[in-house]
């Protein structure tokens, strides 16, 4: 009976253990083992494609419809672009941050420790990370706060009144503000097969 009780208690403890508590083997990108370099390159291409598409479309939306148009783009279209680009060939990708605007962008379990640890740091000082996920790897690269993003993500005095109103209407619990130029505003993440 004691053995059965011990097994049940252990099972209950395991079922309540958060996935975020699981330890993953990881490296800064530059220190990753050679056998992962091909998969990292594949993930980086996905990140570059996502970032390029989002910046191009965001710039276009701001030019055509102003800051509120830019916010509307980020609200809907950027997510669609990232899902389209990041969903090719079994690859999964997205964006995350320590200060979320959209709760659906919460960090993956493997990414959460890096997101938390590097919150508030300058993006130029953090290259990125690779995490061993078994038959896949996770690659995490920082997104730097920059001037074109300050109207919606910057410090209070930088927030554009129109965009700020739209932001508060769409995301009443928004925390994705107060970033300083060059600070890590968020992360692109990609999960890709070790042998793409």
C-alpha cells in the first residue's frame, strides 16, 4: 500500500511539473556543435525571411495608412506572414517577448528561460541561442527595438497618441511598451529538424 501511495504521489507531482522546468541542452549560436550548423543556417534563413517580410510590409502600411495602419498590420498581417513563412516544410516559427502584447505569443517552454534571463539587455550583446529538442532544434534570435517601432513599443513619451489608443483598445493587458532604442524587444524563434 505504501508503494502504491508513493507511485501515486510521484505521478501527481510529475503531472503538475511545468514543461518550462524541463532542462534542455543549449548553446549560444556561435558555440553550437558542428553537426547542428546546417539546421541553424536553415532556421536563420527562416528568421531573415520573416524579419524582411514583416519590415517591408510594416513600412508599406505606415506609408499608406499612417501609424494606426502600421499597428493594424502588426495586429493581424504580421502574424499571418510569420505563420506562412515559418510553417514551410515542417518548420514552426513565431515571435515572443518578456513583455507580451498578444498572449498567444508566449514563449515556448525551451525559449522561456532565455527570454526571461535577457530581458532588458541590448540586442547587440546577445547573438542568439540553439536548443536541442531531440530530433529538432530551437533557434532564438533577438529583435532589437528601433526607431520605426518606438511609436507603438517605445517609452511613454514616444508612443503616438492615435496608435496608443488603438493599442489599448485591441490589447487592454498590453505590456509591450517602454522599450529603449537597441534593447531586446522580443525574439524570433524557429523549430526545425536537425537534418532539414
